[in-house]
């Protein structure tokens, strides 16, 4: 069985998704481009469908929106709590074991 993927479908999804996330964040295409350290028209070229981001660019976009690559592809609206938890998880992953254990102890103490 062969599965054929139409690149234009992915291009449109990426274009629409970046636009959706950018608008929710309240930033212009040029502002986002510059904040990602790309040329002023970088995001506009993606949202217009002219180009697709490189893997590095895609990961930078995900990081910019505080979402995982998997989260980028999810189209259903997440609850505010889900969004907060995902954002927290991004930071928690970066903690040392010692800091992680301290955070867990603090969370347990606060939940009582």
C-alpha cells in the first residue's frame, strides 16, 4: 500500500497554523521574523506559502510559541489549563535533577 502525500497540503497547513498562532500571540509577521533572528520577510514567505521552514526554522517557530512540534500539528483548541501545563513542561524539562526534585517537593507542599 502506497500513501501519497501532497506537499501543497502541508504547505497550506503550516501557513495557516503559523498565521493562527501568530495572531493569537498578537505579533506581526515582520516582528516575529526579527524576534526569531531571521530576515524581516521570513514569516511572510511561510504564511504566503512561497516557502516552507527548514527543520531548524520549524523548531524555532515551535519554541517561539512555547509548543512542542506535536502541539504545532494539533488543530483542536486546547484548554487554557492544557496550554499552561505544556508551557510549564517545556521549562521543567530543562531543570537539573536537583532542581526538579525541589520543584516537586514545593508543589506537594503547596497542594496541601
